[in-house]
C-alpha cells in the first residue's frame, strides 16, 4: 500500500511519466530492454544488495567477487555480451557494486596499446579469466603528473628482459583496483631505461601472483591499501617490485618497441590514446555521476512529501516538508541539474561519436576541443552533482544521515569522482588553457572550434530583460551566461598578458591567474549546459506535456545559476540590481510551480526499490516502517553485546575494582 | 626525523608558535594543564584510537564503553572532576570517541527539570553508574517540532502511575544515544494526559532495562538503529513503550506536577530551560566543530607542503602543492575561518556567562538575543566548517579519500552537527525572526538589543575604498558587511510587509520569504564574525608578531567572504565592479602572504599525532611511510580472502560449472 501522502502527489502529474521515461531512455524500446535486464538481475539473489550497509570491507569484497563471477554465468545464460546494448543496464542494475572493473581496463589497455600479437595472446586469456588483470599507474607519490612516475623498467640485453623496480617508497603503486587481492597480472607504467638512457613512461604486463596458488610472485610485494570513504567492495591495492624480470614481449608495443639489440623504435600516432583517456571521462558521467544524483533526488523528494513536520498554517495538520520554500530551494535545483546533466551527457556522447569517426579517418582536428570539453564537463558535472547529493542528504535531516537512507553511500561514492580520472582543479585548468588559446585566436580573427566561436562575438552591453517574464526566455538567460563566460575568459587573458608584459615569468603569471582561470572554465561549461538544455527543450515540440515541464526545469537550472552566482552577472552591470530582483522573483516562483510535479519528475527516472536500496526512497513511501524493519536486521541488534558482561555489568553492579 | 619539506616551513615562521598557542589557550597556564591531561590520556593504551579505522560498528561500541568505564577510574586516579577545568581537555584528548555522553545529558536534565527530591534520589545513582541514563526526545516522525511528539503518558489515579505508550510507529523514540544497548533508564518526553485532557509534552524517567540482567523491561521494545554515516561508537537507539507504568514521582516536576488527585500544577518560570537549550548550541561549537576544522586544516596543510606534484617552473623539481594558487585558495580561507570561529566562540562564551548571571538575578531581558545568536552561530559555524572540512579532504586528492588520512571520519562526523541540536535551516529562520522583529522595532525608534543596534543606522551609500590597500582596512570591510546585512534584512522585511498588505496570509507570506530570510540571517552572522575578528586583532596590540599574522588572517576571512559572495555586495552598487577587482587582487595577494606561515599557523593548534590520527597530518610529515605501514595493519591484509578458494580459484582454473 502506497503512503497516501505520496500517492496524492502522483495523481496530479501534469505529464505522462511513462512517456517521459521512454524519452529519457531514448525510446520505448530501450525502456523495455532496460527493464528486462534490471528484472533479470534483481530476481537473482546473488546480486542482492540487501545487507550492504551492514557488511565489513572484507564481506563487501567477497560479495563483489562472487557477483562478478556469477555475472559471467548469467550473461552467458541470458545471451548478453560485454559490448551489447545490455551492458550499461547491467551496470546500472548492480549499481557498480561488483569486482573486476579494472580487469576491463586491463583488457582495454592491451587492446589499445598492444600489438596484434599481444592482443592475440592476452585478450583470450583475460576474456576467459585465465588471468585477472589490473591497471597500475598511480603511485604513492604520483597521481596527476604522469611524467613524474618513479617505477623503473631497465632493459637487460643479455636476457632480453625488462627488470622492474620500485626505487623508493613514493614509487610504490597505490590505488589500483582489483590489485590488492584479486589480480594475477597488471599493466604497470614505468620509466623505460635502455643503455642507461630514459625514454619516459611505458606500459608493461607484469605477473604479480601465481596462477597455481595465488601466492605473490618472487620480488613482488602487494596488498590492500585499507579502508576508504567508500568502495569497500574494491580491493584497491599497493605493489612494490624488486628486480622483477619480464620478457621483452611484455612491453605493450603498438606504438613503441625495444628491439632485441636495445634499439628504441617509435611508430604511428599516439593521438588515439589521448582520445581514449578523454572518452573515459565522458563515459563515467552517466554511470558514476548522473545516475547517483538522480537516485539522491528520488530519495530526498519522495521522503519530503511523506515527512510532515511543523505547521505552515496554525491549526492545520503538520505540513509536508516539500511545501516549505527552503526545502524546495534545496532539492528542486538538484533535480533540474540531474536533467541538465543527462542532456549534456547525450550532447557529449554524440560529439564524441562524431569525433571518433573523424579520428578513424586520421583527422585529429577535433582533439583539442574534445579534450577541453571532456575535462571541463567531467569536472563541472562531478563537482555540481557531488554537492547536489550532499544537499539531498542534509535535506533529509537525521534520517538522511542514517546509512539506511542510502544517501551516505551515494555521497561518499560520488565524492571520489571529483578526484579520479583527473582531479577537478587540474581538469578545469586544462579547459582554461584551451579557452585562453581559443580566445587569443578568435580575437585575432583566426578560426576556432565550434564550441568556442562565441568568444569571437564579444559584445559589451546590458541584459535587455524588462520584467520577470523576460527571464523565462531562454535567449535572455543563455545570452547572460554567454556574456559572463566571455567576460571571465577575456579578463583573465588580459590579466595574464599584463603580468607577462610587466616582466613576470610565464609560469608564475599562469599560477597567479589560476583561481580566475578555474572560474572562467566553470562559466564556459555552465553556459554550454544551459544552452544545451534550452536547445533540448526546443526540439521537444511534439511532446507538449513533457516540453512544458522540461521548460520549467530548464528555466530553473538557468535562474538558479544566476541567483547563486549573482556576483559574476552583476559585476559589470550586465544584469542590474533591479533585474536581479526579477531573477529572484522568477526563480522563487518556479520552485512553487515545479514542486507540484516533483514526484512524477523523479518517478520518471524509473529506479526500482532494489536499486535505490533506501528506507526513505521506496516507491510506496513507507518510510518509518522500513527504517524500523531494517534496523532490526543490523548486526548491532543481533545479540547482547559482549560489552555488557565485560564492562557494563561490573559497572552497574559496582563490582569494578574500587574506583 | 622530520620530512625536510616540512621542516623548512617551520624555520621561517614570522611569529612564535608557542606564544600563539598560549594565547589561543587563554594563557600559558592553560596550555600546561591541557598538555598534562592530553599526555595522561594518550599514554594510556585503553584510550588508543590506533585501530579505529579498521573496526566494525560493534567493535567501536565496545571500545567506547570500555573507554568510558576506564575513564571513571582514570579521573579518580588523577584527581580530575567532571566539572573541573580538565574536562574539556579530556574530551579533546579522546576526540569524543567515548560512551555515556547521553548519560551526562540524562543527569543534566534531571538537575534542571527535577525537584530537589528527584535530584537527591537520581543524581547519586547516576553519578555512581548504578543506573545508566539516556535522553529520549526525538521520534521517528518528529524532530524539530517538539509539540508534535506522539508518545503518550496517561495518568492513572487508581494506581498513582503514568501509563506510557507508543501509539503508532512514527511515535517510536529514534536516535537517542546510549539507548540502543547501554541504558537502563531514560528521560522520555511524552504528551501528558490527565482525565482525558492533554497538557502537552513533559519529561518522565522510565526504566527500560533490568538492573539485574540488562534484559528489556516488560512492555519495552528497544534496540540499536543500525549503521550511520559516523558515530559508530554510539548506540543510537529506538524505543517503543506498550502500557509501561511508572510511579507518579517519575515525572520531572520542578516546573509542573500532577498531584495525587490529578490536579495539574504549573510553577515557577521555565525560561531558564530555554536558556539551557541555547547554551548546548554554544558549547558544541568548540568541541564538535572548531576543533575538527582545525584538525582538518592541520592535516591538509602539512600534507600540502610534503606532497610535490607537477612543475611550477619547467626544469625545476616538482613543486609543493601548497605553492599552487588554487591549493592556497582552497585551504587558507578554511584556516582563517578556523581562527575566526575560535574567536567567535570566545565572544559567545563571554556573552553567555554574562547572560547567565543576569538570568540568575531573574532578569530575562537578554534571552531573545541570546537565543538568536546561539541559533544563528550554531548554524553558520557548523555549515561553514563542514564545508571547510570537505574542502580540506578534496584538496588532498586520493590520499584524502583514504580513511587513513583521518579526513573522511572528520567530515562524516562534523556533517551531523548541521542536523543535531536544531537543523540549520530552522535555526537560521529563528535568527531571522528575531532580526525582522528588531528591524521593525529599530525603524520605529524603539530600543533593540546590542547586537542589532546597527539595524537602526541604515545608511545607503557607497564603499569609500579607493585602492587595493583600502580593502585591508577593517573599518572598510566591516562596514561593507554591515551594509549588506542591513540591506538583506530590510529588503526582506519590506517584501514580507508588501505580501501581507497585498492580502497574502501571514504564514504564507513568511514561507515565501524564507529563502531570503535565511540569506539575511547568514549575512548578520557573517558580519558579526568579521567585526569580532577585527576587534580581537585590535586588542592584541602588545603581541606584535602575532598581531600581524592575525591581521592577515582577519583580512583573508573578510575578503574571502566578499569574493565568494560578490553578488550581495555588488547588488546595489555599494561595492562597484572596479572595487571588486581591488578586493580580488587584495585577496589573492593575501593568499601568497599567509602561505608562508601556513604550517606555523596550524602547528599553533598544538594537536598531537595521536589526536589527529592521520597518516597525512603527523608532525614529522612522513606521509608515504605511514600510509604503507598503516595499510599493512588493515584486516583486509591479514589473510588470504576466503573469496580466493570460493570464487577466484575455480574461475582461474576454469573449474566453474561450465559457463
């Protein structure tokens, strides 16, 4: 039975939830396929996450391995393939809570960096799990700066082997998933030395554990790096190598090779590799960031119409907390952002598919732009969404703080996305470098990539909005974002040039501008997100009910951004104080409008109760009952604690040795 | 041996760390006492937190009980008393990781709400731990709105007993600490009914577990609420009561009593109780919020001078990450805030001591102001500091994400402070209500409390700063904060009145202003924090070295606030765009100045390695060595996982039933 406070929210939806779901999925066919996959996974007790919040790190790891092994069987049974359309739905259904994700990266790196011969040897072994792989790049002392890696691989002509070493503690590999306890092999990155000369970082396949009994190979020290904020199911590991010898053939050599006599040969273009790195940043946006944000919104919004607290009107029943303006202001912008980022993800996917086709035709022109977009959006979407999940958690008060709400684990997991695959500040600065270059080019009339042509059209001026309604016009607010992005980029470019002209060294000048460069990169990404949302809504013209509510969300996303970053819009008077009042009024009015459809809007994400795994977010909204039932299953409830006999009883019975 | 990259930071301190420490402690005497207490605790292996990050919830609970019991003995040995000057240092030394904290609240509530007879009966029992108490107020369905509590206590004249009941699931007590597994008694809040008439919420002492064998008493259902984001060491519990009878004498009856014939008598003033609530909000600021923020700053800043990554200047050694402007911009404002909040805490403590003396003279005039200040500052300081700890965590990248950095547990714990003892949004709105009232009074010439007299002096105008240096003048920036606070309060008051005059019902009008009311309350607290910091620096005149660096921190705290909330300062042109450029320049310059003293500034907080419990933050800065040593102690490293025999071996040996 559905909680009546939740049921009533669904009766007044202004649009068809099922149609919106199908549209978000990219068509009803996809929805059907997704539901079939999710059902098959969720019916299988091996994949249950029911006890997840009660398990230790060891138990989580064991369950993840069990699931990964079982999944192989399941996929075979169901006729699903790794590269088939089902895989993303499988990943969604298991919520990423599975082992051997790095084994996949191990295989991908061999496929991309290995010769045909290497691929022919290793990929079948890995596909059949005759070896389990990992990917060992990051070291204790080295993360973002790859050139600084300290692991060495010295070529020994006499034996035709590479000798791998961890010369000091900071060179120890640290963090690689699947490596702490599972992997038999890894792709390790090391500085290649031949005849005493360093050729920079290269990838090597290294066996680390026996295929017979899983013991560590001679010279190998490896283990688990211990507890983390989340990812308890992953055996992130460390690895030290002492004179570990591997055959010459184990250096991945599609692009460079050490020949038997020690000659170093470089061949072909490595550019495709950088492209691989950028696609990983894009692919994580949906699975690791947007879906968790959507889940957090679902949980917090359903809870907020079931939770009643305090009275809005004296004498009446206590009010649903979503009826308080402050609660709307916390949650609804996050909901709008979840939609915005779903759409930006589609935009990026299309762009990258196009980029991939070009690159296959050996046309690398799009690379700088794709790199800038993947860096900037990875950083922007992870940062915004992490903060969004935290807001959802806090908005649920004490119950949000309970692990049983599902929100703490969503938060502690999504937080990592701000760090992995490129730390966000570093990524924003990469985008900024591209923007500054493009701005310089544009201002001297040179051609620039499509996403930055707007930089050429520097128009000082004022926002033409005359009233609150004008701020619901996408052209008005998109233009405001564009203006702001141009201003921040151009003013930082000017500061940079001034510093250099005044004699500051280039690298110091750059460092002195980085706070503002990050701001500029954010403004650029924010502008493109707003523009893309508005264009997505425009294209929806045939679906009137959906278009209307999407338009509201787009307006909210845009106006929330102006309201919360008022300074950059007011700074040069592009938006006046009086206009900011209009923005505020329009923004607050939108909250009340969207509030009415808040539950249908999260229902459309179509998460099952099992995938939410939340006592607050279930479809039926029976929050208190579920919290109580769940608490009773906790191991802290299963027995009288030994603390009673050992400490409490002597204390209470005053039989402790006299105080 | 101290890491040379850290040692070099200490050689160039512009001030005496020891003198700053003594000043922060309130005198060298206090420093000596604190160090003696900390040493006594840390030398005792029972209080060790060494394995904390590896323990399960059950283990954490057991350890906390063990420590609490042992502490009784220790205090007796050392001659420390609960009310002595040592207690705050004990709490700091154990980092709050101890049981029976709610037992203390149990005792306090009896002392405050109980009659002399009740105090004479219960306090000795509780002091000797012949009973263990808890405090059961919050229910599954009721947190902030106390009047909505659903537990009932019906007076039965025939037996002279109260009959307590949990009429429905939402009425179940939920969250009380020490209740899930430890407590024998609790103070339960329930709606009092006599002769069918409800007299509102009252406190009752209820026994919940047997003093003989700790089994639950008849009619009592209780247990642990399960896993949470942190506080694993606390047995937060649930409690259901079914016709549980307690004697009439168990209603705490200092202020109201049910006489044997059922007559309800109210006596004396309850105002002192509200004052108790507000003092709790103040007392948590130091222990639960400022100290954790200081710890996070210490960890992140020490790490940032030891961690080298990437090159600032081509051809040079990799740079300390604290030399990057973006890293400074993350960490140094948090450091400035830690100092600002330490000073605001002193300010509030003094104010409350004064308030307490007045109240004892039956002068309750200060109550509304004290309530507003305690609410607003609890909310502001917890919110700001929680965000500060998160920034510190993220600023340490992957190593910050490891539990071994200590940052994840600092973050997940401090986050709760935004929720408990009054959810922050609710608290800001209480402050806002006081501000609106005071503004109305001030604008009609009535007297207002000291902290809001500035509301009477509404001066439209412009900021007089002419150059960057002017923005290092406390009068200039304090005035800017004051102007902004007045503007936000007055404009929201005007909106509220407009709405009401246009026919909107009062409660609806209030709700429609709440987003802006929260902004106004924040601005008020921010203004007072800046003003208080500036005044604290001014009073330091005899300590020149310290005054200089404190002045820099004060400037940074103030300018960071303007830089990050530029919109509210630019909105009405009080600060112009050109002036905002000066603010930005002054702000960024300050980062580079304070960076030089960053390590001495965190050293002055004087945390021991044991109290930081962080692989990144130790005094010697041997980060990588410690991470590695610590990881090896993890239970995930202690044995071959059973997952190998069960899943990995059959997979690798291809002996799984055929796929």
